[in-house]
C-alpha cells in the first residue's frame, strides 16, 4: 500500500506554516503554534484521528486570527494532499464523542465538494487565549480546505472548553473512519470519479 502523506509549506506576509501528515499513523503529534489551546486542539485531533502530524506555525504580524486561519488552511491542504485520489476509502463516516457533560456529533463525506455546517454553541467570548470567532473560523477553514462535506454539531454541554474539545475529537474519529480503506469500494462514487 502506498504511503498516504502530505507536506505543505505556506508562507505569506502574515504567517509561515509547515505541516507534514501521515494518514496511516499512530496519532503522534508535534505541534507548535504559540497558542496553547490551538496546540491542544490539533494534538487531540492527531491522537484521535490516528494521523501522525508535525506542524509549526509562526506569526509574522502578531495577529492571532491570521495565524489560526492559516494553520487550519495549511493543515487541511496537507490532509487533502495525503488523501490523493481518494480511491478505495470508505468516504462516509459519523462519530459521536462525549467529553464529560458535552456531546458532539460529526458527519463527514470526503467527496471533493467543500461544504460545512458547524454549530459549536460556544457561550463565552473566549476560551483560554482564543476568541470564540477564531475557534469557529478554525473549524470552518479546516473543513473548507479539506475539500469535504462536514456537519459538526455540539448537541449539548455547559463547559465551552469541553464542547470544543468534544467537537474536534468527533471530527477526528469521523475522519479516521472515512479515510479507512474498504477493499470492495474502488472509486467511492456512482459517478466513477470523486
């Protein structure tokens, strides 16, 4: 089986990001963005998707929004590259993941049509050092640039940190299952192309 890896380097006037992923990994992660909660989310994503991931992000302008957005874009592009032509994958998946009092559900289709419906139901304006809108934008940018259809919903919960963590974990588990191989599948579309 061919190794499914993706490496992307993205440099703009605002940020410098490098991401290296191995889809068929063990969930090992080395993540350094300078934003602790973002590092935590991406590390959790790697662990529960079983994707080996190295990510380094540097802000050139000191604006967190740019760093968070560009990190999501670059991570998604590396994952998209690692998926290659997507032949033989399961394509669809669903995961429901609790985190204490919170529960999140992710439904994923790895078809090459970007669409995302994300409802995190965050109440506070900030979680750790990340703003609510930057957390929401991280998930949206990740889904859109993965070139996939993602419906991600926090069903309920009280603690916003738990809500977001259950959301990233449900997405990770759904991605792990959707990227798995199905020997009978071939091209996973009636169109004969993804």
